[in-house]
């Protein structure tokens, strides 16, 4: 890396990257939450049935993707020129990812 590249790298804000990381966690927990709700609330499952061969999962995944994209766009807009505490963002994203994964497992979701 040349001296000029090093200066450019130090001047670039980390907000856009942090927005991508945190939005992934938000999308994961959205997927788990929507999937759990679709399993428990029959009318919601019927509304989420976008493609009949796959059932409500088609709407669950579509809605989770929309939540992820909206979160990414919003966070990117607000953090595009900022430096944020990347360690905190990663910790929150990992916690959200773990929660999203747990919510997709029926034994855990049945406890709620």
C-alpha cells in the first residue's frame, strides 16, 4: 500500500460497512420472528402464502428480505459519512443473528 492509499483508507468512514453488518443481523432476526409468527398465527400464514407450492415460507422470506433491505438503506443513509464503534455493531449483529437462528428452530419457538 502506498502512502497515498494509506491516507485514503484512514479517511474513509466505516459507517457504510457497519450498516451492512448490522442490517444482516436485523434481517436475520426479522426472518426468525416472522417465521415464528407465521407458525403460531394461522391468518398470518395464509396471508404470507405468496407461492402455493412452498406455502407461507415464500412470504416469510420475501418479507424478511424487504426488512433487511430497508434496514440497510436506512442505516447506510444515516451512517454514510460517520465512523461508528464497529466492535459494538458487530456484537449487536451477532446477537441478532443468534436470536434469528434460534427463532427458526421449532423447539425454541414453541417455548415462546
